[in-house]
C-alpha cells in the first residue's frame, strides 16, 4: 500500500493473491499494486496455471450468505466457477413464481387436502463461496504440477499410463490436461459482461444452426423450470437462469441447456416444437457419440443432462431417412426399447461421473490402509461446485438403482455412504438430515425455493429401502427360489415393512408447498411398499404352480393317457386362508393408493403429461398386479368392481395425458385394456378359484 495515500482515504488492499500463489505462499504479481492488470498473474502465466481469485473471509462473519458471496465476486479479478456466475435475483422471480405455493400446471388437483402446504422454517443456506476443492487428495498422491520444470516432473507420481501421458502433455506445453481433475467446463472463462443477452445466446450452437431462436430458448427454459425441474432438482432456485443470465448459462452449461430444450420441447404445443425437439436431440446424440467414441472432454453438466434425459426420454427419430447410418433394428419394436435407452443413458452418465471422479468428492482418503471413508465438510468449506458434484453422484446412485430394479440387473454405482456420513443415528435420516446433506436446496426465506433438500433426502431413503429389498429378496435366481419354496422371506419382509413404517413416522407430517412434490414422494413410498410386499403374492403363486405341477405329474403317471391339465386354482379357500394373506392384502392396498394418486391428484392437477417415466411405469406395474390379483381371487369380492373401475380410470387418464397415439402413456393404456379383456375372458376361473369345496 502506498505510504503517501491521503489519511481520509479508506485503507484497503488493491487485490488479493490467487489460489496458486496462496498455496505456495508466494507473492502474486499483477503489476502495479494500485492499478493491477487483469489475470493471470505472472506466475500462473509462466506455469500455464488457471489464475483464480476468490473473496477473503477475513474479518466479520465468515458464514456470509450465498447471495452476498456471489455478488462480492465482482470485486475480484479472475474467472468464476460455472453456476456461481449467475447472480441471485433481488426479488422473487415473476417467471417462476408458480414454482412455490401455487400449482404451475393448468389445473388444480382435486383431492390433495391431506398434502396441504406447511410452513417453511429452515433458513436459506448460509454458506460462503470458495473455489472448487480438488477431487484428488494431495496427501495420498503427489499431483503433477502444471509446469514443464524438469525437477518438478521428476518427482511427480507415475503410477499408471494416464500419469505418463500427463507428463508428456506437460512437457509439450499442453498443460490444460490435468489427470483426474474436473474438465475445463467446471471453471469456464468469464463471459464478457459487455455482451447483451441476445448476443450471448446467439453464440449457442443450437441458435447458430438455426434450430431455434433466442425467444424460443427463453420460452423452453421457462417451461422446463415450471413443469419439469422440481421432480429432480439440480439447480437451486437462485441459480435458475433468468433473462439476464441465460446467455452465460448457455456458454457455461451447453450440455445441460440442450437437455433442457429437448425435454421442454417434447410435449410443447407451440409451433415448430416437434422440429426443434428432433433436431436438438440429433445434435445431442452427436455430442454423446463424440464423448463416448472420440474421447471429447465431458463435464458435470453432461452427467446431469444424461440423467434427466433418461427420465424424460426424447421422441424416436424418423426411421429410413438415413438408414445406412442407423443401427440395425432401430424402430422395429417398442417392447423394452425405453428400458434399454434409459439403461444406456444412465450407464453413460455413471461412466462419465467416474471419469470426473465425482464418486470421490468429499472423501477422506488419507488413512493407513488408503480406504475410502466418508467425510462431512465444515460449513465454511462447502462450495457449490463441491455440493453440485456430490448431488450429481447422488443422482447417479438414485437413477442406477431404479433402472437396475426395473430391469432386474445388478447395481453399478456405490451407495449413499459415498456422499453422506451414514445412518448411524436418527438425526441422519428424515427431514432433519436433508439440510446438511443438500445445503443449497434448503427452503429460502424469500419463499422462492421449496424444501428440495428434503425431497432429495426422501428419494435417497426410499431408494435405499428398495435396494435393500432387492439385495435380500432377489440376490440371484437360486436364492430367490429357495426363499419362495421354504418360506424364509417372512422375517425379511417383516423388517423391510418396519423400515417403511419408520419412514412414515419421520416423513408423515412433512409438507411441500409445490405441487406435486407431496404426491411424488408418496407415490414412491407406495411403490416401495408394493415392491416389497408383492413378493409374498408372487411366492404364493409360484408355490401353488409347483404343487399343481406335482399333482398333475402324479395323476398323469397313474393313467395310461395323460389327462387334460385342470385350471390352476391359486386361492381355493380365499386369499385370507393363505399364510401370505397379510402382505398380499397390503400389496393390493399399496397398488390402489398408487393409482389414486394418479387419477385423483396428478391428472386433475395437470402434472401427468410432465411426469418422469418412472412414475408412469409404477402406475402400470400397480395396475398389472391388481389385474392379476382380481382374476386370481386375491382381491376380496366386494373390492373387485371398485378395483377394476380404478384401473379403467387410470387407462383414461393415461390416454388423455398423451399427445400422440404412440406416446408411452397411450401405449401403456392400450396394453392394459388389452390385458384386462384377455383376463376378463377367463372370468369363469375367478369363481372356480374362489369357491370353497363342500
């Protein structure tokens, strides 16, 4: 600081050291202290390092609000982290005012009184902003410095081929190749503030290719955050791109923005939206191909995009226009296509996440055995970049578990212990744990953000219960058959149902103000209950089939000519006589509750056309189980007409929610009606199976 400064002038530092110089405890040289030049500093320029400046937390309260930290970054030179560049709104945003407290969909639900909104008590996260924390522990490995200094390269670790290529890249001057670290899109170059929003958006690839206009981007982004975002929130409310930040968002997160456009245009009624959807999806497929086949650098935004697309599958491209470039059999059949597509998209997202080392974010690897142990960071250490990476890996876990459960496959990704401390005490579950696990999604004092942290926490806990049920009841075909034949599953289902009861105790009074988040959570709960308890129904059916086969074989051996096989009677003395009656009835009750959420709330409220695909599959699963239960005699006679009427209402709702005959909801509706007709033709078996012999 100059000694001849006027006494009345406020003393302040001209600039602060960048992260690289601060880590070396070296002077950060930006030239004249009173008129510093733009970054990078001399050391970072010489060593080809990223020159990053962050606010100082010295003096005052270190736990400043997020909005203050973001705004204060304008005072410091250097590039900003990606999503942190978007300033929080000064007042609640009018564009997205329907996200909280109001139903953003065309119509209000009719039967949601039990899910009335509650007060939002938790404060918005008071977390300071810091630079991204390296995902590789410097205590475990010696990180190769971004310099071609021979003395530094000689002492660098050389554990694998990637380290060798990294050293070669450093020696040749390609110092932007950092092994194991985040891609450059994690910390993009700062967008020039002199550009207008229109000029920034005009640089977006989809606009350059004349796929859509700037005004259409604004419309589709608004549509996504109004109708789709809250089911699987990945962007906090104060970082949702508004008009003045949308251009910067397009520059920093091209993959995520393209995914938002694809999802929002899927069922959009606007003119030309079908063409926008098809062409945008074509561009995205090219990007995915370049990343998977040509090794183009991915980003966290790509992980988020792939996961969202897996739950909101794009329309099929037209077949035959470029037949020589399309895969064999594309478009020939629909059965299983959506499952395979979601499986591949989620698998790609997990693979990219592993490559970005998102699975190691927040881990303490510095111990004697080099085993990974979870670590919860202090509040002042938790940055949005760190929490974004943790959330992306959490979603990888959630989506992997659900697609694996759907297809009956083994799990790929590690469990929630990677991201959280665990479940060793009651305060690490339920709403109490959500604010600590997902701090940037706590409810906002301004009322603009609902308790999305609690939503994600509920997803995690229900997914963990279904994962445990899968591991216990369906570990492999031989073990499952053994459980069925010998009836060893009762004690396991008892404990799993006890866990479901515990979830109801923890979350029973929780209310989200945004429609239809309450319905989404309880739909997932009833599906988890159905998934667990329906094992008893299937076990009873399989045992009855085994006994029928044994009896027929004895009868056939006692006669010279094999007699015709008699109709299978699953519940000859009624379902209540079965040892599985308790959980058979409970599974039917869960299925009916699941369908009522759809027909009495989601459809009247207008949310059904925008639901992620897993919800549609849950409703279909529940309807099929009820049809099997009705026509096998597992449903009480007094409940059979009401159950069949409920299924008819579901089919009507699915049809009305579709814009085309080939949309998944319409297709599921037609197939359910066909299944019902086929089973109805065998209605004479119902009285036979339910009759009690004299």
